[in-house]
C-alpha cells in the first residue's frame, strides 16, 4: 500500500466536509477500511460518508449489530461493518460480507484479518489524534489515505476535477 494523501481536520464540521468530499471516490465493489484508536472518529467519518451517499438522516454505529446496510442508487448496498467483536475470519464469511461485491460498497471499521482483506484491494483511511502544544486535549485529527495504484489514480483524477 502506498500513501495517497493526508489531511488535518480541526473540527467535526471539517471532518464531515472531508467525508462528503471523499464520496466521489467510491463505487460498487469498493472496500474502504477505517483504522484508529477507540473514539478517534472512525464511525463519525463513516456516518458522514454514508449520509452524503444515501441521504439517510439516521446512520447508526454497527458496533453491536456488526453490519448495518443502506440502499444506494441502482440497487447497490452500502454495508457499514464493525469487526471489533469478531474473532475469526470464518465469522465474517458466515455473515456474507464479501459475497456479491458487485452490488456493494463496504465500509469496514476495525479491519482485522488484513491478509484475507488485502485480496479485495482496500483503501485504508487511518485516523489519529493530533496533539496541540497549547492544549491538553485536541479535536484535531490526522486522516491518512493508503491504497494501491488504483486508489492513487482514482484519488488524483478526482482531485484534478475538483481543482
């Protein structure tokens, strides 16, 4: 995986705007993974992206359900998954997360099983806290995108269109 881009967001508003901008990258068969410490904003960013794509107002965390699905255009489903409580890839296969990917976009928080997931050419979005010298607690987050050449090319094409 190669580094594609990095952003520093300073508020929930900026995080939401970044999520809205990233929606231009996604299409069916995509797997987007979200990594970062507990409470860093993975679910918030997922919710922002899904809200923009689907126009659903109530996007809930899949922490306890493991998978929440939302309908997108042309019979495409968005699967918002959380593998925090999953212990084996067999459990993932039983749920059917990677079945019929042509009709899905997968957003996956806590992407365990990196070896198995790598075959689906994921875009990884990593979120981490950024410390500020003048504050003990910071709302700043560094968002890093990593992926294959396909993701790098797609990102650069979209960035060119935006500019």
